[in-house]
C-alpha cells in the first residue's frame, strides 16, 4: 500500500507512517506542494498511491472520477504531527483493510473527537 499525504497533512507524519506502509510520500517529496488537487489526484492515480488528506475537495474528485485512488479524509485534525500520526496508527488495521484489495468503497472518513 502506497500513501500520498496532501499538503494539509504535515510532512512529519510521513516518517511515523513509513514503517507500516510500502511507501509514504508527502506531496512536497514529488514537487506537488501548492499544486491543484486535480494534479495530486492524477499523480496518485498514475503512480499507485492512495491519498491522506484533510481536504474535502478530494471527496468531489472521488465522486466525479471514482477510484483509485482511494481517499482517507481526516476531519477535526488540527493537532501536532505526532498526535495525528498516533491517531492514524491506532487505526492501522482499519486503514490496511480499507487500502487493501477491497473495491467496496473509495473513501474512509476518520474523525478525531
């Protein structure tokens, strides 16, 4: 499973997630920081990544184009990178199941309390 972090997710989160995924990149790692969401979507689709974001615009792209890529949307997530990473890692089995081979859904919404 390959995960691309949108620019609204701290690049620091990638380091915490890398041991648990085949590959984790931040948009800045592939020169897509400050790029339109459609460019990020296209890159993820062409390179086999799923997207982790706080941006609801990706939901519209998912509805318009289907998946892949699959989208993980984290809401209510204005917190330090380590805390966000801990939140994500606490849901690792759920993430792995969603991002695996299942074609039942293209979006997973995780809400912090």
